[in-house]
């Protein structure tokens, strides 16, 4: 793998993964399924690390993926590839935004983007669901994982606790019960 290929792969991801950091997960899944650049286990670790570290989740995922593939320079190249389309797009749009934001074609484009984002986020949900409940390509319904999910969801819904505390607590619980 060369740095140029890595840059353009993440440039492509940055161009089409609209909707926030988690929107790049389906594209990273392609790196597992089609390109075989990383393993499913690597992807799980990359997602977990990206969520735990400060900064934009998508950028963190690109950095960790590039690092896993080529090292420090790979992380830098993947990150630059991911953010370059946004820099270009924002630069172009900002010049015309005030004049065009109320035009019907512009509103239609943004409505279409919203629909695409919903689809991508649904795909992200399914990917994460399968990552949690899949063991070596076999679907495993683990009551411990389901119980932790329900308890975390209910706790997060009813109590406003800092998400970092959830991460730490669930990490400790997962280590204790062997998840």
C-alpha cells in the first residue's frame, strides 16, 4: 500500500461520508470486507479508541486506521485525505451560501443529504450491532451484552451522567465479566 492510495481512499470517504463521524463506519467496513486492509477485530478496536479519545470521531477513526496500516505517517495521510474534501467544500460553499441558501434547488439538495445521512446512520447502527453480537461470523445473542445495553440505555435516558463515566464504568464491568 502506498501513501497515495491511502490518501485517495480516505479522500473518497471524506467526500461521501456525510453526517458526522459515525457515517464513515460503513466505508471502514468496506476496508474489512472488500479491500481486506484491516480485520473486523481491528475495526472494533478503531471504533472504540476513536470514541474514547478527544476530538472528532471520524477524524480519530481515520487516524487510527492509517496508523494501523502504515504507522504514524499513515495516520497523518489518512487524516488529511479525510478532511480535504470538507475543507474544499466549505471553502466553495461559504462564498455563495448567503445568496443561495433560500433557493429551492439548494433546499432540495440539503433535504436529499438529510435522507442519505439517515440511511448511513442506520447502516452504522447495524454495523455496530453486528460488531457487538457477532463472534467469528456467527451471530451470538449474549444475555450479558443485552443486559449491559439495556441498563446503559435506561441509565443514560433517566440520568444525565458524563459519557466518560459510562465508558470507564462499562470498561471495568466488561473486564470483570469477561466481555
